[in-house]
């Protein structure tokens, strides 16, 4: 869930446990818009791969039948 006004997510690496608690190192920031753009592009890429496989399979079946 998106908090009000927060458009970025911190990417942190957990470190060793010290006497004060867990140490964390900030690696970077992810923008919400970038996440959705990546997911949309990845879904589109996978859909096109599936369609190509189906097309290739259909062509193989047609060639085997002599059509």
C-alpha cells in the first residue's frame, strides 16, 4: 500500500547485529512508477514470447500435416 506522499521505496542491505540493534545500509531508492513500468514491460515481453512459441508450434503441426 502506498503511503501518502511517498513515491519512493528504500532498498536496504541488512548487516550484522550489533549491540544497538540491526545495522542497515542504504543501497538505493526505487520509484513506484519505475516498478510499475518494469512489471508492465516484463509482462509484455513474456506475452510475446508465449505467442511466438505458439506460432512456431502451430507452424510445425501444419508442416507435419502437409498444409
